[in-house]
C-alpha cells in the first residue's frame, strides 16, 4: 500500500541500499525528523556539519556517480574527523535532474552506501527533489566528549606541523580531469581520517582538514591562530607519489599540488614538540603514520623552500584566485603558473644580483 | 587579517546577522564541524531533519528573498515540531547565483534570522557555494526525551483527528502566486508549531506536519497506520478564512485547498477520544486552540462530505498528480479540477438514478 505512492516507492528504493543505524529510534517514514540516541555518556557534545557538492559536478570535476555519492559522505565525515568526533550518521538532500537515469542513480546510492560503510556509519534520512542539475548536500552528525574535541585554534610557535597522509592528490586529480582530453587513471577516493582524528585528542593543539587544499588550510590556521608556518625543507617527500607523477606529466610544479583549491581531505594538525613521541606511539597503535611536514612560527607568514631558497608565499592571493578567476579553470591554473614564474624570476634576480 | 580572504569576509558578513547559540562550544571558524551540547538530561535523543528549497524557487512560488530565508528555517523546524523536539539550531547550505545582489542576499539572511528568532533558535553553521540558481538546504537539530517523541505511527480506529490550526493557506498562496497575473496580497508566513508539538507528548497517538498538503498527509498516515480517516461534516470551518476567500476569487472548490501539494505547515495529529479534555486543557495553557477535524476508522480510505454526501477520495491519484503532470502547474490544477468535476458528476448520477 505504501508504494502506491510514487514518492514512497522512490524513497523506499533509494533507502533500501543503506543499512539503518542501531542508534536510530524511528523506522523508515515513521517520523518527520530522524531521531537518534547520541549513545555516549555525560559531557558528550554533538558535532554537526553541512556540505554541498555542486560546483564539482557542474564543472565536470566529478562525473562518476559512484564518486559523487562517495564524496557527499566523505567531505562531511572529514569535517567530523577534524573535530575528533565519532560519526552517528548522515542526512542527505538529493536534488536530481528530472531525466536522471536509473543506473546512474543506483551507482550514486552505491557510492553513498560504500562511503558510509567505510566510515562505519549510516544514512539517517534525507530529502529528494527534482531540479535542473544534480546537487547533493550531506549533513553529518557525530559525538565528541567536550574535553576531547579538536579545534582549529590553539597552536603555538614551536609546535610541530603534521599531515595525516600524503598530500596533493586532490589537485592532481582536478588537473587531470579538467585539463586533459583523456584524464589519467588516477585513483581519487579520499577516506575521512576518523580514527586518526579521535587519536589526536589531548595531543593536537590545532587541527583542520584540507578540503580546500593544503596552503588554503595553512593560511586559515595562520589567520585564526595569528602564527606562521614553515614547511620542512623536504616537503616534497609528503607529496603523494601518484600525484607527483601526474604533475610531472602535466608540467605542473609540485608545490602547486599544495596550492590548488581541490583538497585531498587529509588532516593538518599541530602538536607540541614534546608530544611527538606520544603522537607516534598512539598512531602506531592504529597502524597510522603521520607525516611531519613543518613547524609553527610566531611571524604570521607561510614559507616553504622553492627553487633553492625558503620563500614567503602570498597565500591570500592564492586563496582569492578562484574568486578572481570567476570559475574559469584554465585561467585559474595559468594564474597559479604566473605566480610560480614570478617566484622563479624573483630568485633569478637574487642570484643575478648576488 | 581574517577578512583579507574573500571567503572569510563573505562568511563573516553572512553570519553577522545571526546570534550564536549559547549551547555551541566552538566560535565562528574555529571548527570544521559545529559542536553543540544537547543540554538535556539522560535518555534524551537528537532529532534531525534536512530539507531543500529548490522547486519552490525555480517555479517562482517563492520570489521574496525574505520568505525564502524564512521558509528554509521553518520547513525543518516544522519537522522537529512534528517529532515533539525542542530545537538546538540549524545548519544552512546556501547555493547562491553568481550574480546575487547584495540587497537580495541581505533580505535572505534577514528571513533566516527572523525565523530562527521566532523559533527561539540559532544558525549553528553552514556552507556557501555558487551555482546557476538559488537553492537553500536547512538541516535542523533538536532534542527530545525518548519517551516524549511523537511518531507518525500509533493511531487507532476511534481516535480523534486534529489540526494545529486553520488549513489551506499554502495552496491558496500557491494558486495566487502561480496563476494570477497580479498575485493577491495573501500573507503566507507559516510558523513551526514547536510549543504545540512539545505539548502533545503522551497525548498524540500519531503526528505529522502538512508540508505536502492536508490530504497527502492524511494519505501517508493512512498507509503507515493501515487505518482510514473521515473528516467531520463541518470540515470547511477549519479552512483559513483568507485562504477560503482567495479560493472563491479563483473559483477553486474549497476542498482543493486540502488537496494541493503546497502545505501550510500545521500539524495533523490523532488522540484517543478520552484524552480530548486533557489535550484541550494542556493546549489552553499555551494559548493554543487545536481544531478537531475528524476521526480514525478501520477501513483504509479517506472520506469527506462533498456536494451533499460523504465521499471516498482517491488520494493516491491526488498525491501522484505532481509526478503525472511533470511540474506543469496549470495542468496540475486542471487535473485537480477534473477530479472535482468527476466527483460532482458521480453525485449527479446518484441523484438522477434515485
């Protein structure tokens, strides 16, 4: 009887791929809002975040429906990770094109389901509407004991800077998808660093995910904490190998893999130098190897070794480039390459004058 | 320094109109996910819901930016109300057109802020992106003691059926906006029935909001509970006076104000007959007057008095009409008018044959 109604039949089908959360009190369709027990002790807080995947679809960056579904879950789960939270679940609002094909929709739902499975969480509910284009919005919920939550604010000069994993894959993928006629078969399938985020309680002095790219993340941490960051001389070792190869093929200087705005969804975090061994011990327990990539300085500037010398970077200009180039991908990349050329020219001048 | 970054400056501006929740542990920009203390005792659950406002904007049903902001908050808050939850706050994802004017955006934010104020709640966070059209998605959170939550399921034959307030304004507004050259100055500004939802704990045997119109809501309650509903003979007294006038001007039969899919965001709920006086007493305490509009029957059909006789309605056909008419508003209305004509013809036949 329920499925005599087209909308019910559609929701039933959309939801059937997803397992229910054991914490959810209501069954399908039983409630106007989903009701979940946080399932933690006293002093526990709710962490919640919302993210839409729209531009990535409109520009053609994400075409594979499975990846669109996967990313809808992962971008929100990554925010929970950066807060040290454990996921309760996710709600998803799907705006589907009116002519959406069945196979496309199934792959989309599979991507959502697979990402939830990878994060040990479930879809709690959602909303489905029809629109001109495809837009997905995820709203993830988690719990975190108030005294275990991670914040973007709290790092101090002298703290060490870490990445949760290799960097640059988001931008290598974007460059390949948007600039190459035949995109390389680069795998892009970020996993929210949830266990890692939880392991950082009491250790990380600041933490943020790289959803907008590494330099944008550092720039934001710089502004919020009124400190600076200097990357280690060997920063290139933190670049993902596949991403590095891709950059070489496209003749893109490797530091631009950190500058571009399409992130790899790793965590960047800081810790006091005396906590490094405790961090590494705790990381080892969950089979994780954080990468030490730099340190915090009092002077609010971001510096890295480029073309033989440690240079300050105009990260405000880098972050504002997407606005300045109005979403024109080729103009955006050529503007980044112009910045690279300016840095090299500046150096040539220094060398020439010396 | 923060506002050197265009995105930060924009977010700062967007958020400045909204007061912060006292339950929120993180400050602006401090956290990848917003962190809130549920602020209730043991046994309390989190209620959460997501809703996008997209079609209403695309079709021109909502044009006033203030109303778009207001509705973004109210549709989600209304879902919390139907669950008996008390709001914690809302997250809002805004997809803005690239050429969005400053004054438009300010009115939009004002509508969001005013609706939050009316619900005694706050914006917890959000996400802003640019897109071709305007789309807003709200995700509201609330708390409800597990034993006080309202559900759509639980009503029994003999229970009485109530509406939280006058009905039909959603469809009167829609008819005016979409069909009239000069829309009437009908005020449409639904308020989520939050205090009313909380007052229904332990009384309502089933509850659902009329976001999709009254008959669609009853149809869904019928399917979920495997019961039927008969409206009282005097159901027209529950029609909002302004909505009734508007229907007369447009020559729309009043029952179609219950059939259309644009809701008034009232609650429909059921209660055992012996609870009626307790309901009215508790309602009186918060200055509320629920409207008794019908009762629950065992036969799963929805019936109301039309053209002199109590008739069963094909509510599946009514609910599936938006799909069948592919979003063509005039075709949708003419299909509803065809159904009305069929009902009248059927009656003429009965009278003629008698």
